[in-house]
C-alpha cells in the first residue's frame, strides 16, 4: 500500500510534483516488485507454479511500465494509474491471505 500511496500522491499532485518525486516513487515501487519477483523465482517458494509465474509476469510488466515512464517520451500522470491499481490489488490479496 505504501508504494501505491506514493505513486497516487505523485499522480494527484502531478502539476506540482517534481521529476525527483516521480523517480523516487517509481524506484520504491520497482524495489518492491524486485523483491516479489525474487521471492517467487526461488526454488523453495511455497506458492504453486502458476501463481509464481503470474507474479513474475506482473513484475516484468511493472518493470517495463517504469522504464517507459522514466525513459521513453514525456511522462504522463495517467501512466501511473495501472501501477497504483496493480499494487492495491496485490496488497488486498496479501491482506486476505
């Protein structure tokens, strides 16, 4: 939820947010997803293979979205929407475990 909140704050304050605030929120989110991806790709992960693969795929999507936002063209606030929603959905699922 912290990653989603940080991204949402930048999105909500897009007109006054700095590039550094955007970069910081995306970096925190990327680190979080790197941890998720690392955990599910470990041989001793207790999760079923299908869930492990789905999380890894989502992680790759997050990495690609982050790269696009930071390095391809002019960032747009709307690009953060999918990352915020994805993080909120994952957090809700983890809370329900």
